[in-house]
């Protein structure tokens, strides 16, 4: 009889977490590891050897045969090279070995990972280095060791290294602020993240019959079905049995790996669902989200399903995002974006809030860059996602507090008690007093900010690197001012008022979907970068380069390399989509439409000609006209692909303009043909087939 999953007992059973380390390590080695984490000092090799031996014993007891340095290159996915524990023992025998040197550093073949020109392709060597702040885990008989990844020359080639750097920087500057408020207990401030993950589940039989889904992750063709999401019957609806079984196994697999999977429900679109985890530190949250996406895909296959993480797999219905809930918390558990019960706590809250508002306003273009890529272009600005204009939603009550600070007037709290805005008599700020604004890119939701612009398939590292570094910059500026102040309270009050006054333009509580907001945003001077092609040039704007180089997150060369990688990725994705579209038109759609038109003409002949076959003749003529038009745009797209410029920035603009226009025209004609061609002739499953398979 199969053992029933016990959440309390089995949670984290495949993770070499602190309890496991305590059980398998000597007290000295465990203490040295804790010291390494708390003081950011390197481990002695002898301690690393002890940890490696303990980790190996733990892994072997759970059936592991291999280990891998698991890293996050600039592909946006994860990478791994597996080595077995075996070592020759003589006489044809083998022993299981794993040393501290093998734990701490690996050497993968790095030649084919994106580098943005930081090193030549033939320079293959790269290094992975153990991240002792993230726990190792076991999947499919392999010990996974979370690592950072850099080139032979020391350039950063991954997403984890800059994330760790940004977390350290925001902690350093936030602690300076805490000391000014008399907090001598907190030693660190931790960036906390909870990424909600949306996804689609479809039948694998339908997936197998569609080249666009297999190669591009989204449908390049598909007429609108008679029923979509109009009835709102899927949102929070009863979970279908087949999907429920999938969700149950997904939870169990994630829980074994220590992923805090908390919420599951149906989303708005047919076949769309969501999983939301509990908060954890940004580094673990990033690791866990990468694990989640991979486990989602693998578990789906076991249930005869395919998990689609593309931002817009189906036109005409909602796409998928990944809401990044971000906050800052002390190592003693105090959330710094939680309004307090005392004037001092509220003053501290308002200072951190002011830093966030100022930072988002000053670096709105870079935040937009962190969510700019081909898949998300189909989603941002649509009715299921925030607009491309970055703004902050604070809610009515908190906005009134900010406005009273700006104007220097009295503020009446919800209890109608009138309090003057000032450090010594800071008003009581209601907790959790904000509504949810699904049209806002950055919404305050009581004790955190929900960054809603992320796409469902992307790594959360980039956006959180940006948020952490921006806050580090603003808090550093604030600390420099307040540490030199003769009168702390007066300087604090003046600083908060000045910041809110200068940066109130970024605060918007209304409907971000309305055209009126885009006009108002333009009047305020906010940037509206509607596409990846518009956004990515801002990636290396001088102020953005200055921000990240100052705090040691990236060098100028590393930022330029990342910009190049993002541009190249956009053009590569569009190339794959356009060539797939051409292939499907030529080999599937045109032959199907032609075959049906031929059958219609045969019927016309049997009925004695065109005069007696009005329906067939009109339909056949219409199909023939559209097939001719589709063939012409297909040939035009083929020519346009061959004429793409070599320069990457010019190529980016060209693909966004010329190639996307070709693809839009081709899809429109093909979708019209789908509505005209008899069902049995159409070469692949339609939206009605795919979205309503149960």
C-alpha cells in the first residue's frame, strides 16, 4: 500500500535544510556555516569538506546517485550538469565520494550560454560556486546544489549573483535607517518575495498536433471560439477532477522540495490556473519559482496534460502573469512596510514608503525594462495586465495621508480624530486599508508592494534585483541626510514632505486601462514604453548604469551585455515564431483550405455549375481569394526575414515593426479561413477543442 503523504512530516524531506544540517554535521561545522551566513565570510575548506561529506551521506540515504551544480544562466531558465558520486576503488570496485572542493566549485562547459559578448564562444570555461545561503535538495536521484555562475574572467553570467549582491546592499542601507530610529537589535534587513504563478493546462494530444505550441509555446493561429471567458464561470470555479489530481501531486512534489505552495485556484480564462506561495527571502523565492515552473511542466505530463507558461498562449482570452509581492523585513521579523502603532513606527514606515515612491519614479524606465521581452509584449497593456506605464497604487486612505503631508494640513484618521502631520504626532495609519487594483503595475497591499507587470514565464530575479538596488540607493541618500542632521525629527519631517511633493506624479489610484490615464501619464511626464523595442534602449541609460555600478551589482560591461542578450532573445523568438508561421501556412493551412475549396468545386460541378450552387460558389470563391492573399503575405514575410538588418538595435526595431506587422496580417487571414473551412479539413485543433477538452 502506497504511503499517504504527510504534510507535516514530509515537507522539506528532500531538502538539506537547517534541521538536516544539525543532524548530520558536527556542532563546530554547523556553527561555522551559520557564522558564514551571518557575517558573509568564506568557509574554510576543512569545514566545506565536513559539509560535503554530511551532504553526501544525507543524499545517499535518500537514493541519490549523482550531484549537480544548479545555476541560473541568462537564458532565463536553469542549467545543470550531473556527475555521479562514484570513484574507482581498485579491483573493479567503486566508492561514493564527494569533497568540499567539489561542493564549493564546479566547472561546466560555458561556451553556449548567452554572454552578450563578455567572452568569445571558444572560451568555454565558466565556474559555478556554491551559494551556502540556499539549501541543497534532491530531485530524481540527484543532489542539486544551488550555485552562482561566472566566466573565467570573473564576469557575472547568471541571475543569482546580482540578486545576492542587491539583497546585501539594500540590507546595509536599511540597517543604517533602522539605527537612526533607535533599533540596535536588527542585524540585517531581508528582501521578502512571494511570486504568484499563473499557468494554462491543456490536453497533451492537442498540444502534439500544434507545431506553434510545441515550438513557440503559444498559438500563432486560432479563431475566437463561440465561448471564451465571457461568463466568468471559470474564475474561482470548481476545479475539475483531472486538474485537481494534478494540483494535488504538484503540491506534494513542491512541499518535498521545501517550496511553500499555499494557494491554488482557477483563473479567469478557460484552462488557466494559479499557484501562490508564502513569502520567503528573495533568493530562496527565486530558486523556488524556478523549481515550481519545472515541476509544473513535469507533473503535467504524468497526467496527460501540458503546462503552458507563455504569457499569451491564446489570443482573445486572458494571458498569464506572475505577480511579484515584494517587501522588506528585519531579521527579527518586523515588516518595514507595515504601518505601526506608534508615531515613531509610522514615521519609519512613511520614510520607507517615501524611498519606494522616489525610487520607482526615478527608475521607472528600468523597472519597465525588467519585464520587457517578446512574450510579455502580447500581455502588457491588455485588459488582463497593467499598462506599460509604471505607476504606484497606494489606496485612498494612504494617499490622503501622503497628500496631507505634502500640503502640511491636518489629517483626520478613520476614527475622525484630527491629528497634525509631524514626527512627534504622526497619525495612526490604518492597516490593510487598501483595495486591490488589478490595473496598477505596483500596488501597495497593506504591508508589501505587488509588482504586477512580470510575465508568467520569466525569472523573478531581474525585477527583484532592480527593486532591491533602487531601494538601496534611496535609503543611502536618506541615511546620508539624516545622519548629518542636527535636529533628526525636523530633518525627517522635511525629507518626507519634500520627497512626496517631488514624486507624487508616480502615484495613481485610478483605472490604468482607460485611455484618459495614458494621456494624464504623458502630462505628468511618465514614460510609456509600449513594447520591448521601446523599452530595452533604456536599459543602459547613464543614470541606470550609474545606479548599478555604484552599488556593485553590475559593471557597465555586464549591463551592456545583458541588454544585448535581451535584444537578441527578442529577435530570436520573433524569428522562430515567424518561420513557424510560414511553415504552418505552407504545409498545413493552405493545403487544407485548397482541399476544401476543391471539394466545393466538385459539388458545384455535380449540381450543374455555379448558377445552381450559390452557397458553394460564394464560399469557394471567398476561400480562394483568402488563400491567395495568405500566400502573398507569407511570401512577403519570408522576404522580410531575409532582409533583417545585422545591427542588433536596428534589428530589434525592424522585428517589432516589419515582422510583427507581417505576422498580424497573416494571422488575421488564416483565422478568417478557419471560420470558413469545414471542420474535418482544418489541420489542427481549434480553440474550442483545446480550451474545452473536459
